[in-house]
């Protein structure tokens, strides 16, 4: 109880001062439209749709979705901070600060920029930063962070498997592992592909036990009739392809209520997500994110 009060106070104090816009080691590209904070963990977090800059000299995009995934830039920072607090080491973090009206870094270059040279410069810088992070990390998880406004407030975990594919079971489901975003992980997990995607120790299972309904998960093995994002351009691009380089990729689509609607909810979710990722990476990939002995303020 006392800790709850202290926690609330910490949140209040933290929110009294705005987030330091720049982490000390932020690197900016193309007029501060792309921010890269290098890390040391085999974990790369990208937020392509949280940007708010709307420079007048870049025309609005005419095709495709142009709505911003509100506060996913802040959520990405909160998640990276939570992981750093717990493990003593930083994930790589890449943020696009240009509004989605101007550029979509989760589409191919032409669709995402409409061919505008300035938008294209940002698009390229975003992907070059991911390239740098991949070279430094050499293996591990690429996590593309998004926000959805679907009716069901579930965390949607995109493995590049469609609703129809997620309805498969048994051997037919196991046969989908090589085309999923986590093909590399399917080779290291101690259990089945089914357990990796929707068992109790799947990411959805771990998030659900922390109080965040998720799909796929033990209780929602497939999306049913509900809308669902399976993962897009970045997830497909940054999974291990034929190169078999040990990268696996997820698109995480966060609902707004209880997850990114207030600063306190965002931080609480970031902490729970950090705990879930830590267990998930260790169990399925054999990668312990915690590089220093003992938790640093973690509460697991
Ligand atoms: Zn998005």
C-alpha cells in the first residue's frame, strides 16, 4: 500500500517535468525527423507511426492511411526505459518524428512517401537506423510498435500470420512456422510452434496473465471475427529471411484504453510488457536480457 502511494508520487513527479526530449545519446537524422538511440541488447524497438512533425514543405500523402498511432512514440520510450531499468542495458530505439500524413515508414518507399524527396530522405534514414541497429545487435528481436483503434481493446501480436492461418491447428499450424515473423525463434524454442504463438508462455499468454488481453493467446487463439493486424512491411523486412541471421520480428498493436490513454497507464503497461518480453526472450530464444545481477527496481 505504501509502495502504491510512493509509486503514484513518483509518477506525479515524473509527469511534472516533461520527458527529456533527447536521451543523452540520441542521434538525429534529416532535420530531426528520425531519432536513433543506440543500445547494447539484442532487441530493437521501432515506432514508425508516432510522429508529430508536419513541415509545410512536405505535401500530405494522398494514398493510404495517414492517421497517427497516438503516443506510440512515448510508449516506445517508456518501454525502452523499463527494459533498461530492469536489465541494466538498453535496447536499440528508432523513432520517426515525421507525422504519418507526411511519411509512412511501415510501407515500401513509394507508397510511404508518394515519391516526395524530403519524405524519402526521412524514410531512408529510418531504415538506415534500423540497419545500424541490426548490425550492432547481430541477432534478436525486432519489435515494430503501433497503436490500433479496433473495438476490442486487445494487444494484437502480429506474427505475419493471417486470421485464417491462425485458425489452423496441429501439424497444419506447425507448418506455418517458416513463413512467420518468428521463424528463427521456432528453431530455438523448447516447445511447439503452437505453444510459442498462443501457449501460456507465448507473448500473448504472458501479457494476459499480467492483465492485458491479447491475441493470439490461450484465451484468444485467433482473432475470430474481430479486425486484426497481422504485421506489415517492417515486420516482413526485418525478420530473418533466407539469410537465417537469427533475427525474429513482431508487430505489436496496442489498444488505447488502459494502455496508452494516460501517462500512468502507459508506464504501467511498459513495465508489464518489459517483464513479459524478458521471460519470453529467455524461454524461447535462450537470450537473458538481464545482464547485471539482480533487478534494478523491477517487481517481478
Ligand atoms: Zn501503425
